[in-house]
């Protein structure tokens, strides 16, 4: 596993004017040393982290040696959202989670990149919340990202998303088993009825002493699993960030960004996504098409809903391979 490293951010003012004297920003680097190759920034989702490849990497089927994002060609950088708990230090958790926004996180990620002397990105890519942070980073620096690739995401929080953030927040603040119970609810947002039917089809556990349906056991397992590895403060923060996506960017500002940006924007939606819906992404595509030719729309076809960006790797690799192939060809010819 790539070593977990840290950048210290000093004298940082949040969007709500709260001043932070110091914030630690933890990150990992995979592939080529910083400064020697094009940089791909990978942003993690709600319960994710900077371990994007390797044995336990959550995108190891996409990133790695001879993979679509080839670590023999690219420098891959992945930051942890401050307060996500991946550093293992409880003192770095953020109790006042409602102080932070996705725009704050985007600003922190740029500060982290600048500290590494990285001012231009070949690509900023992420799924779900990670894709939204990539959008916010592009809004801040519209000419510093060559390829913007938000997957199963959007530039704004929809009413549906905001509503579910509220439900999650209520569970996290009122349940006697907050992480466990919130995860049960969230798993149903990340999948679809068709996905669960295909997986379980009303089957029960084979254990005679267990009267649970397999879907119930599966949900309870995911609740316990997250409970064992995630901190409550981290869950509250990461859930809250979803609500803040694009809150400082209205449609007019979004159009202004689209006219100004030099990025090639690659929208990737999931046709069955109940969290960041394909309809919202198609609307985003239609808005962008009015003012820029540098936008493409692709769709993952899956019964698995939002989590398809962590499941349908064959489709995802097919969608992304041409974006990353050009640099690989140039590297081989050099």
C-alpha cells in the first residue's frame, strides 16, 4: 500500500467564515512520482478513502499497472476528505460538521495540490460525492483541469438528495445504533428493487435457527461492517457534504463556468441510479451543450443503481479508456 502522507493547511477560512488555524490533509500517491508524469486526481465517495488501488483499493479494477488509469503512465493522487477518519486519529474528526461544504473541501484539495507543486491536472475523477467535489474544483479553477470526469454524481444537490441527507442526519443523531441504522437506509438508496430481487429473490437463510430473509441478513451485515470501520463524526460530516453540493452555484453561474472552462467534461451516469439520477445528469448535459462542444455523456446500464460505479467495471473501463489512452500512446512513442 502507498504510504499515507500529510499536508498541513494553515489559516484556512471556511465558507461560513469559521477560521481554522490548522487542518491536516492526508493523501496517498500511486504510480509515477509527483512531477514526472500527468496527474490524475481521484476523489473518494462518502465512506471511501484515499486507498484507490492495491489489494484493498476500492477502484483497483480501474486504477493500477496496465489498467485504464495506468500507474505506469500517470501520477495518481487521492486526498482524504478532512475528518473522514482514515488517518485513525480521533482528534482529527470534525464535531462541528455543518461548518464544512463541498466547496471548502475543493479549496482544501487545491491547497494540497499546490503544496505538492501541482497546478494542472490531466484529470479529476470521482464517483458520487467524489465527483461532486471534482465539479467544485473545476468551478474554482476552470482552466486547470484537462478532463473533468464526474461519475454517478452531479454539480448540484437535487431535492431528492437533500431530503435523503435529512433522513440520514436524523438517524445519525437520534438512533441508539446510528451508524448501523443509517447504513441500512443508505444501502437501499445505493441499490434498486431489481438488483435486490436478482441477488436474493425472497430467499431465506439456510440456518434453521435463523428466520431472516437473506436481504435482511445482507442489510444487517452491511450495518455492522460499517459500524466496525467508520466513525460517527465522519459519517455525519460526509453525509452533510452531500447537501452542500453546488449551493453557491446557480444555473447562471454554471453557464458562465461552462463558457469559461477549457476542460473536456465527461459525464457518466447510471441509468438506474436513485441517488444522483440519470435524468439530472441528462439535464446537466443539455445545459452544457448550449455553450460548449467539450462535453460528452455516457451511461452505465445496470440494474444495480448508484453502486454500479463500484460494480460495473467492464462498462466503466470501456467508457473511460479513450480518455486515458492518448497519454499512454504518447508515452510509448517517446
